């Protein structure tokens, strides 16, 4: 018999909150790092009164900082977007239940309970009548 809820969904529901926390932490640290790299980029700018060797080194440092800033910026944005769009554990469980619970399933369960309750009442009535 095939399970109603996939075991992978149960596993995913267990790890989704730590995953969201990790992605949020990566996004936060990336945001802070972007400011630090951006400050370094502006501090290491070439100046007009400086020598040519200093300006070449400053431009090389700026290129490296800009490349690193692009990488950290992309990582930060991707982490933030993933963290924002991944549902938390409660929402994931609600989605799974909403997919399984249908009007037909509820009516079927209702009929099953009514039939069983009626059978138990009949058995109790028969037992009481036999005791008399």
C-alpha cells in the first residue's frame, strides 16, 4: 500500500526551519560583508596626486573588491530570496494536508464513523436485551 504522505515530505518538514535559519544567516552576513567590501572599494580608490604605481595597485585592489562584491551580492540575494519563498514547517504541513483532505475523503470518513457507531449501538442493545 502506498503511503498517503511521502516520507520525504516528513523529512523535509523536519529540516525546513533550520534551512530557513541558515539561509537567513547567510543573507545577513552577506549584507554586512557587502558593506565592508563596498567601504574597502571606496577607500582604495586611485587619487590624482598619487604615483602611478600606487594608482595601479589601487585599481587592481578595486577590481578584486568589485569581483568579490559581485559574488557576495549574488549569494546574498539568492539566499534571501530562497529564505523568503521556502515555507516554514507549519505551512508545509498545512499544504500537505490541504492536498490530501478533500470533500470525498471527509464524507467517506463520516459514513465510516456513522456505520461503526450504529453497529456498536446495535451490539450494546442486543447485549442489554439478552441480559434482561
